[in-house]
C-alpha cells in the first residue's frame, strides 16, 4: 500500500514539474525579455531558442511522467 502511494505521488510530481517548466517557457516567450537585451541578434536568438527548448523539455517531461504512470498500473 505504501509503495503504490509513493509511486503515484512521484509520478504526479514529475508531471507537475514538467508542466511548470513548460509554463515558464511559454511565459518567457510571452514576456519577450529580449526586447531589453543589449546582446544583439545573437543574444535574442539564444533567448528565444532557450524558451522554445524549455517548452519542449517541460512537455516531454510531463509526457514521460504520464506514460510511466500508466505502465506501472
């Protein structure tokens, strides 16, 4: 009983962290911090790329959490 409860908690914690990382990436894209940077085109491109990668990593982490939770049941 204790192991099932712990496994479910860990699974949903992974999903929650993935969703949080994806939301942070989306919020960064919406907030457009590159408008205030002095790094030029390369800095702007790196910030946009990092935001998109954060969304991808968060979505992937959430997806892995959901699929691993389904396999354990």
